């Protein structure tokens, strides 16, 4: 009996150590760019890893179209992106144009997602298309807001203050 408990404990310990190493191995490259699609100004500017931080966009929640009409469907989505450390407008909490940009981004997420059906939102291709679309539109919105307030801004400052390098969904629930 004692021998069985020792063997079981040893096997369990080995499994836990293997699981910890597996998690570490697969999570260490989480800040990598998920797509190689770059357009326009995004091709010009590439951030180094040490100058990036992860920014968590506000959660977007709401109802979605339900073609069956038998119940109300609900969604909750939260996006995460890599942005320059300390320079991006989205992390400037007290500045008015940053608040406007964050509000426009959240509104865009709610509008796009609520116009889709539950079946569409569960399709991985639609999810990937939305992720790419959101990244492109988030960059456009932040550039517009920054340019509106700083019309004479240096192009490098514009990119540092508005560029979202990659974007992925941290929460993506459809019920």
C-alpha cells in the first residue's frame, strides 16, 4: 500500500513539472505578431519587444441578432493589443482625445459584433476577419483623434502615439 502511494505521488510530481514547463514554453511568445498582414503606415513602423506594453481594451457587451427569434443572445468581447510603452494615446487617462478614442473603439466593437448572428460569431473565420478589421480600425481611430488635436505632429510621433501592432481577443463569449 505504501509503495503504491509513493509511486502515485512520484508520477503526479513528474506530471506537474511537465505541465509547468509546457505552459512556460507555449506562453513565452504570447506577444508575437499573430498575422503578417501589414498595410500602409503599419509597414513603415515596427516596434521592438522592449518598447511594447500590452493594452487591454474595454469589454464590449451587448445583444446579438438571433435569426431563430426564440431567445435573446448575448456577447462579451475583450481585445488586447501591443502598443508603445508610455506614448500611446490610449494609455493617457486624463486626456480628452484619448477618452474619445477609447469610446469610439468600444462603440465600433459593439456595433460590428451586435450586427452579426450568433452562428456567424461562432465561425473561426469570421472571428479572425473581425480581429483584423478591429486592428485596422483601432489604428485609424487613434490616428484621427491624435491628428485632430495635434495637426502639426511629426509622423514618427503620430505612429508612436497611435500604433497598435497586434490585436487578439482575450475574452470572446457568445451565449
